[in-house]
């Protein structure tokens, strides 16, 4: 077997695979039922300061710290004429039917003495760096042998798969060292532990999100989308406008600006009013939504609040008429009609009105001057 030095800070991944346990031998007269006796290698686990973690039957062990491979073994009845029997428990790189103590290639070995029906833990110290295990996977064997002067023969074993990795390395290439991932609770075998399309290293070092939770702030928006949209993945309401990010991203408001159109009306209020939070002048009448809501008493959803044929903005800015009254001067002639006649919609019964009233038979002006045409002519 080739040997080479192993760099400091190495992790051993130990996978325990069960081998068929040897059947219990017949019991002597007067002893317990054979079905109740557990013999051979019963279990293997890794403990001690070098045991980093166990996941799915895989034990990860730091190579620069000693790990204890605990092998639980049970007595084989009939192995000795006395009440006690000795067994050697070895950790090896090859499956050996027997071995000689004079030529022993085991990584660790210990001897246990078992009474009839007894079980015990045999602790084997494994130091991967000293064992010169190269980075990568290895198969080791935890084996129980009968310890006799005539020879040490194998009674039972269990296979152990060992994966050696660098402790300070980055197995999944996500920007976090293997040691850091274990301390954070992330999976150093998966570059995106929580499956949110953000690498664990980026979540920790760049974004500050939780690499074990795809929705750090629990607002219903995954962290990766919050990163793309520029929202705060630590707050459910980035712009503090009383509308949560999820509803804003699903609708037509801005999740990062409390007043998306800068019209002075918060988006939350615009949602209540039914105005467009992305348009300063929802009805296109020349008055901002804020002006109509706060100052003029006009409808920000209707360009011609009073229905007189003149847009609210035109009434206020050009004619100084009342955009909430069809006939501002109460002279019986609608403001829009007065504009068409050339009279002042704010002066009742002026001379021009009187002259026109004497000579002109009233008729529907809108037939000849549709409102839209009038508005274009006036602007």
C-alpha cells in the first residue's frame, strides 16, 4: 500500500456499512435462550474530539484531532471452557481472515475480555494523519478476532468507508470552509444548502441571508428574488409602507419605495384610493393625484369630475372655473358650452351671453364639437 503525508486539517468521512453478523453458537445447558444472545461486531460509531458530525451514516472526523472508533462487540459462547474469553478488535485497511501479532498492519487494535452473554465497547483511536490516509475514500474494517495462542482468526467484521478531506478546504466550492459549514449548520457537500439558488458562501459573506432558510425574513419571497429585486431580505416590508414585499412584487407597487411615482401619496394610500401608484396623474387631467385628493376635491380617477366637457386641469388653470360644478357661474349654461360660445364660464349673464341668447337657438353643441375635439383645441 502506498503511503504519503497528509496535509494538516483533514476530515475523515466514515460510512458504516453493516456486514452479516455471525450466528450465535449453541448455549450450554442451563443458559439463556440463544435467540437472546448478540454475538460478534454489533455496532460501530465515531466519537471523541475528532468526530465532527454524522450525517446519513457518514461520520466526518477531523484528521488533526484523535477520533475514537467505538466498536460494540458481543461474546461467542463456547469459545472457552472457562466463563471468560478474550477477543482482539482491530481497525484495518484490508479484510483479513487472520493475523499475527508479530506482523500487524492494523491502524488500531485492542483486546477485550467477555463473559458469557456479555457485550462491551472496544475503543480504537484513529488519527488519519498519522495513519497516512490519503485524501479521498478508503474502506476500513472493524474486525473481531478470537485471541488464541494457536492463531487469531476472524469471527465478525463491519466495513467502514473513510473519506479524507482537508479541514480548511472547501469541498463544495461555495466559498465556505468545511469547518465553517459545520459550525453554521450548512452542508459542506452542497454549495446551496437551502436550495434558494444562492451559494452558501454568498449568503454568508455578501448578502447576510440565512444559508439554511430559503426565505430569511419569512415574507413569502425567496431570498434569491429579494436579491434580484433589491428588497431587504431581512424585512417583510422593505419600504415600510404597510404593504408587504410579497404583495407589492405580485402587484404594481414598488417594494423598495413607499411613493413609487413621487406624487406625494404613499403607495398604500393609492392602493386604497384606486389610483395608480406608478403614475403621478392617474386620470391624465393635468392635476397630480395628490392635488386632487388633498386640495381641489376633484376625482383623481376621472379627468372631468363634473362632466361639463372640460378636464379638471383646464378648468382650474385656464378658465378658473369650478371643476366640481357643471355651471360654475350658475347662469344656466354649462362651462363647456360657454367655452365653445366664447363666453366666460365664471361670469353669469355677461353681455356676450345675452347677445348669443337672443340670436341663437340652443342646440346640442357636442354634435359639432365633441369634448375630445374641444379639449385638443383648447390645449
